[in-house]
């Protein structure tokens, strides 16, 4: 686990190797929805953002939504605790509903572990 600053406090994130079975399953379901062939293309992409990846490999709007769903699920799975005066998101949908500045900060501080999930946890 590691702690990082976010707007209004700090967040403690799990590492990819610390994910619970419920987190791994939620992520695997989202990857199944995305499709194995496209998953491989995204996985080997050099893009750091969904937008850059969409351009690089030509994702459809539905594939962009699926990829964003995976990102929300990854952030949800990685959050162990935070110091904010609001509850920790209880689902990937709750991550998507966070204020944009908070969601963007979470995406930034969790980017390396999210990438590790793509490479290691979901193989």
C-alpha cells in the first residue's frame, strides 16, 4: 500500500498484488465486456489516457465506455482508505460520480498500479 495526495486530503491505495478476489472479479468482468482482441491492443498501447488510446488504436464509442468502466473499476479496487470527509466509493459507478477534479486526481495517482493490473493481475 502507498499513500498519495488528492484534493482535500490523501488516499491510501492497494498495490495490484493486494487486490481482493471481489476486486479481481469485477475487473475481469469489465475486460470480458471489452473483448480479448481489443484488450491486447490496449494493453500494448503506449497511450497513458483513454483519449490517447482511442485515437491510437481507433476505439469505438462503446469501447471507450468499456475502457472507462475498467478505469473506474481499477480506481475502486485500489482505494483502501482516504482522509476525505465523504465515504469511500462503494462501486465503480460511485467512482465515476465523483467530482471531476477528485476523479482525475485518483486516476493520476493510481495510473501505475492500474497499468500493473492490466499486465499482471488479469493475465
